[in-house]
C-alpha cells in the first residue's frame, strides 16, 4: 500500500517456487521524490473503506507466534510480531484484506481482464498503442500506489502517439518477452527513461515497478524507496538501494522478497502483494511500532 495512498509464467517459477496462478492466488476473494513535492502530497484515505482509522499499537490481541519463530533473526521476529499485532490472523486477516490486499488484488484482476498476454499481443498487432496505454494508466489510477504527480507524469508520458507506441512495445517485452528477467527489466528502465516528460520525471522507482506489480504479482514487486529502505533495515536485510532505477537494486529487492517469503512462510504469503504489504507495515508511519 502506498503512503499516499508495486517472459510468461515460466520466469515466475525461478523466483517463486510453487507460486499460485491468478486463478488460485486469492483465497476469498519513489524513486526518491523531491522534498518540495512530498510536502504537497496529502495522505489519501483507503479506497475500500473511506474514513477508517488505524488502531493504536496493541489494541488487537496478537496471534500466538507460529512454531519455528525462534529460528528467525531478531529483526524477522520483531517484524512478524508487529504485523501480527495489527493483523492477528496474518495474511488471512479480514482487516488486512480490507486495508492492504484487496485493492491491489482488484487492480490485478482488472489488468487480467483488459491487458492479459493474449489481449496485449492482439492490441499490439493491430497498432492500438494508445488503447494499451490508456488501459494501463486507468487501472493504476484506481489504486493509491503512486503519488498524484507520479500518476500525472505517467499519463503525460504516454499521451503522444510516439510515447504510447514506445510504452506499449516496452511493456509487452517487459512482461512477456523471452529474455531473462534482468535483461527485460533493464530494457524496461531504458524505455521509461526515454518517454516524453513534461514536468515531473518519469524514470522513478514507483513508476518503473508499479505496472509489473499489478500485472504479474507472482513475479514483480512494487518499490517505494523510503518505506522499503526502512523496512529492510528493521528486518536486518542489506538492501542495496540506488536512486536511479537499474537491475542491481531490483535484484536486491527481489532477494529481500524471497527472504521475507521464506521467513514468514507459516503466515502463508500468496505472492508479492502479501510480501509488499508486509514490508509496508514495517516501514510506513501509518503503522506505528
């Protein structure tokens, strides 16, 4: 979840052994921003339940720590305890689904309905680049993952025919290309970096990672730099962050995600939506320790 408020499936097996497909994953269901811009951002209410408030730490009875917690590092135990303090039933907690998971999973379902691999190929073949860009922007716009000025930067970047065309082809290659994930991610960064810019820069970590996270949460994760760096520090993971989007930082983020998934396996995380949400709880000031 944002503070102002993330080849085909063969690549996913290497990152997430046993990962569920979108049909079974749902059980019930920045780059750094300029400080002046950050001061202008007003905290958004959650889309699922406007006006709700966070409980004070400790208001809800935490679930008993699962067997095996003693083998975790001190940081991993502290992070698990904090998560369970807010969501005693872990990733199955209805409040967690309401606050964190639900709107992200809904965005993924909208993406699958409008821009799954087959549809994306068909639209590209027909030269409907603007339609691809419009769908992608509209799906993200219904979440609170990006800041308002980041949403504007993305929308402006794909407004022109040239921008829409570069975006559409780059997006397809990133999500469904046949090269390894490092190559595809690096090319995607290059594409985003060359998109037209009006005021705000487009090549930021949130913009580069949000669409992959929505489209393929089994594989890709969303990066909000400040919160993620705090979360990694509290977890005790050496996150190798660099402000400019590039593979080295993203590879380190994926390694962090694998570590959290392994350590917190008894909480039964489903895919990157749960991992990103777990990290958000650790690093966001919406969840005081």
